[in-house]
C-alpha cells in the first residue's frame, strides 16, 4: 500500500484546526475520517475497521489524546498514532510517546510541509515493525522445526541419541524429586552384522526401521520414550514403574519384534530377527547420575548376549527370560 492510499482518522476538537488539517490531508490524497474527541475517535476507529493511521490532538473534551492512545494500546491495537501538539506542549508530547504514540507533530506554520513527512515516516516505521514481527515469528517457527528435526534419527524417524541425552537428565531429576523409580532398557539386535552380510545394507536399514517402530509400539505411556542409541542399539526410558513393569514392557518389545517375522537365516538363536535387552531400574538418590543406570543396563545387555542372545537380563538379577 502506498502512502497515498491511507485512510487517516483525524481527531481534533477545534473546528478551525480540523478543517485546515482535513484540507491539507485531502490535498495530499489521503482519505480522511474525522472525530471531535477521543471518544468519538475510538468509536469511528472500531466502526469502520479501515483506519490505517491516527492523527490526534492532545487536549480535547470527553477523552483526550493521551487517553485515546491508552485505550487503543490497552486493546493491543498497534495502529500508528501521530500526536499533534503546539510548541508549548512538548512535555505532553513526550508523555504521549511513552504512552504508545509513534510520532508527534508540532502545529505551526510549517505543518503543511511536515505533515506528509511525519505520516510517511510513521507508516514506514509501522510497516517495518510489522514485517519484523512476521519475520521473527517465521524464524521462531523454523527454529522450532529445526530443533525437532535435530532430535530425530534420520534413518528410523524415532528420537536420536541427542534427544535421549537431553531428556534423560530431566527425567532423572524428576524421579529424584518424586522419589519414584526410573527404568532404562538397552536393546540390541542380535547378529546384526551377519544380517547385513546376508541380506545387504539396504535390507539392514529396512530392518532397523521396522525394529525401531516395533520397539516404540511397546511403550504405551506418554512419559516413556525410546531413542536410537547408536548403530543397531536402542534405549528406552520408563518412568514411574518398577522393574516388574519394565520387564513387562521389555517382553512386549520382544513379542513385537517376533511378530515382525523378519527372516534371519544365519542367526544362531532363531530363524527370525531377535533382540537382546538389558534392564536396570532405580529410585535416583541425591548425588547419583543417570550414567550409572545406563551403565548398569548396558552390563545387563552384555549378560543377555553372553547368555545366548534373544534374552532379557535385568539388574535384579537372575531374572532372565527368552521369548
Ligand atoms: P551381537 O549379536 O553381539 O549384537 O552382534 P552384532 O553383529 O549385532 O553386533 P556388531 O556390533 O558386531 O555389529 C553391529 C552391526 O550393525 C555392524 C554395523 O554394520 C551394523 N549397523 C550399524 N548401524 C547400521 C545402519 O545404520 N544400517 C545398517 N544396515 N547396519 C548398521
Ligand atoms: Mg547387535
């Protein structure tokens, strides 16, 4: 919109000044609406919903310029407002600027020349501010999406190690505060190198994707989450459940993997793809670190592998089971 297309609301109580200002504005090509005081100005502003800019006098009956500005700004209206003031009212004008006016204009013999300039300036400034707000909102949205993406594993689409690292500390502290248990499951595909060797890397990737989602589907509660920890290893975090509950989830994971029925001819433990799971559970104590529990779960995973794979081993433990 060029400056000349603007609809300007002129709020001025003095009929002589009003007529003169209206003349100047219409001569310059603006559409002009007029009000005799702030109250009328407000009514006209809301009535037409087409006012681009307001020029207002300060001292007026019923509602003065300052009150008008206050009303509009309180209502989150960001329409640019130029305050008209006499030379003697500079202090009031400064007050108006602090109150939310965008510019002030001195009513003197130069007003005809200064008017257009002040309007252009206020309008440009307003447009720039709006553009800045729009760009900032766009940037925030992009950053939010980027952050989400940076937490996702590119291959499987589930959360990645970065996300796990960020969340585990939070969950750990929460469990510590609540004196509630937290469980970690480390899950690793059995003989996956052999799988790649047998079926090729592409099929290996497909297998990883399916396994990731089958594991994720085993988690029912909103607070629980799973991430790809690295290569063909996954980590799940379950809060507010003890070892028994975590064992149930781990069994469900194995069950889901079995149901995928992905052939793995050369596996020494099954003709299908299987996983081994290490489980550890604790109620975090003051001064303890989540890495201790992760290490424990990792040891349990190592035991599950040592005991033949396709097993769940927990820190408890002689509780190991196979599917
Ligand atoms: P174990 O039963 O003891 O776990 O043996 P494994 O063969 O599964 O374990 P190992 O650590 O020897 O091999 C892991 C394999 O996982 C080797 C690596 O090529 C494969 N791998 C890791 N990341 C990916 C991936 O993104 N895609 C594919 N296709 N393979 C991967
Ligand atoms: Mg493996």
